[in-house]
């Protein structure tokens, strides 16, 4: 079983986004849970997520104005609110009530391959768009999905979306 893919990591009984030793998001059966200082700060039920966006950089410290500008444009195009975060943030639009939501997470000390960041972002977007977000809290389902995602070659950048669609079709 693959234990990590970019900012996504298997940590004990959960998959998490970010460094589990710091601020991170746990993918739990009931929803996505924001953790900081060893305490659960907020739990967002899967059914509330309308869209999702992942913003992070390969390295722990991001200082490029060009990358920040690109992140703002991508966030705008995906409908996810943008807030500068030093390069490690998630955002979503929630329903019941409708609101923009976002939070930071701690970048691991390791670098994230850009290809992995893009895979994880597109994967999360597609799962949520298909109203299958509850699967993100299923440890076994996620393990199979991450193993399959990790097999998508870097050279498949143009077909990344369709490759992920095929993976999700095979898992449903």
C-alpha cells in the first residue's frame, strides 16, 4: 500500500492532508476534520461540500509572486475562495447554509512532486463533484484509490482528468 501522495498521507486509522504532527485535515467517516495543536477544531460533514480546491507548493516555503498569482487565478476558475497561506491551504463552498470555507494545513518537511499535487487536487474535486465524498473517509477505499492514482504517469498530464475518472468508475 502506498502511504503518501503529495500532501495526502496515510496516518494510523485515517488519511490526512498535511503533516499529521501539526495542523492537518483528517478524512474521517463523518467528514473532513481540521486539527490544530492536537485538537479537532472543526468537522465539516461530507454532505456539505459542493466543491473543493487544494493549494500547495512542492516545497515547504513558497515565495514566488508568479506562483501566487497562478494560485489566485486557479482558485477563481475553480470557484474556491483564495486566501494567501504560505502555500498550504484547502478551500470549499459549503451548503446548508451556503458559505465559503477554507483552512491552512502544515506542509510536510518533504517536497511534494507537482504531479502528485495535481493528482490529489483533481481526485478530491472529482470525488466531491460525483457526490461520493463519504468514500474519502473509508480507509480501504482510499488506500486502493491512492495506489491507483500513484500509477498515473507524470507524462499523462493532459489525460489526468480522464485517468482519474476511470479510476473512480472502477471503484464505484
